[in-house]
């Protein structure tokens, strides 16, 4: 038989017994006792002595609708009548009336508000390139585009007589330079062309030259439509050598990349006619003499997961056909040669025979070499 226990562990039938003293204290707060005490909240609300009588309170509440009674001590006789909301919202004397409020401009969520005096009805149209070439370019802008100074400073130099056009000193501020004009600044010819940098993945059977007397295919044929500026190859690759070739019209950059002191590294992938022995690999890695000149190879190794005839070689020397001559010196013939990297530029996403312009960050990296 199961027994029922309360939350305090006692049996449900067992009730705590109160002593007589506790019962006496309990009767103090009994409802019957408290009902005999005078209170403002007694049930007998009809007595005239009750100051909270409903009949009286209807006349004396300060926030009632009828505030004309004089018995209410909380309401001043000379106080103006207070408007109530929303009953008196439509009255003409209400200072919160929406009809009298000033209208605010509407701002759409999709359209930006623009005052009419700042709004342009039509965008300015740029002149076609043909018209710009006919009109010419202002002399101060021509000098500024050359990278010498700003337009404001160019005006000072023009006024001082530092600029010559076709071997004549020009001090006119609004002079416009034509395409056929030769502009000199301090007796040095200046060129306002934008500097361009192009990377080509050269295919086989193309000669690295700007012009060929025997009308053979040149690398200039591959980049003929790349840009309106005339670009020149930086360094050279043999006719049968493929890989990366850099073009630019920046003479200072081209000189820097081809100078031996710059130590611009180039990485080649060479395929030999036979396997390269380990002893020859170690001899090439060490400095050796070739045609009375010491050859220094930065790094050489076998290509991973390929035959030992596939060699990777990194070198910064710019001597003619240097890679082929190194292997020929040890009795090997280079069957295929591909330049896979130059100055940290790689062939990534650049198929054979295609080209791309260098990014701004790549140009900055070249200038920091």
C-alpha cells in the first residue's frame, strides 16, 4: 500500500497542529477582524463619510471630462481647458493639428534626393579620339603626362622658356601639341605615352625582334593589336625556345631587367636528348668556366615525377643561348626549352601564344626588384 507524502515529507493525513499562542496571533489578521477596522476601502461605499465615494469622485476627479466643478481642490479655477487626445484632435485650436504642420519633403528609398540646382540633366559627352587628335593636346597637359611635373608647374616652365616645340621656344600657355610635333624639355625629347607592360607566352618558330629582313614571323606579330603604344621586347628568346617574354615602352624598366647587376632570375624547363648524370648535375650546380668566363647557376635539379632527362634550371645570366651552351658543354643536346618564370611572373592562366597586361601590383613588384 502506497502512502502519500507532502513536499515536506509528512503524510498527507498528518496536518501540523498549531498551538494556542499561534492561533491567537493568527486571529489578528483574520478577515473578520480587519473588516471591523476603519478603512478607506470598506465595502460600505454609500456612506457620506467615505471620501472615495463613487458619486463624489465622478465630480471631483481632476482628469474627468467635466472639469467645471468647483469642489475639486486640485483644479485651478483660472486654468485653461486642457485638450484631450484623440477627442479634440480635429479642433482648430489644437496646436498639434496635423493639417497645420509644415509638409516635409518625401525621400524615396530607391532614389537619392538631389536639389534641382545641383542636378545635371545630361552627362558631358567625351570627344571621340579622332577629334582629340585633330584638336591636339594642351602643352601643360602634354608635359604632365610625360611624368615631369604637374600642370601648374608646367605653366611656370613654359613661361620661363624651358620648352621647345620643333626646335622653337614656345611660351604660349594655351598652345596645343599635334601628333607630328617634337616637344623638348630642357633640350630632351619627352614622350607622353602611358607606360605599358605586357607578358607573352611565346610559341615556337617566332623570332624575338622588331623587324626581320627575311620576312619571318616575329613576336611583334603576336601583339600587334595589344595596344596603340609601340612596345619593345625585354631580352630575347631563341626561335625554338618557348615561354615567357616581357614587352614594355618603359626604357628604364627594360634597362633594369636586362642589366646583370639586377640579378633578375629566370627559370627554364629543359628536355635533354638523354638522362643527365648526377656527377654532371653537381658540376653544373658548382661554378665552372665556359668560353673563358665563369658561369654561375642559381639552382638546378631533376623535375619531380619525370625522367632524369627533364631538368629545371634557374639562372640570372643574360648571355646569348646560355642554357643550351651549358648542356652542350657537358655533351647534351637540348631538345626542348621553355621559360616558365621571369622576375616572379609565371605562365599561370596564360596559354601558349596568348598575352596579358600586367596588373598594377605586378608592376610595383617589378619596380621594387
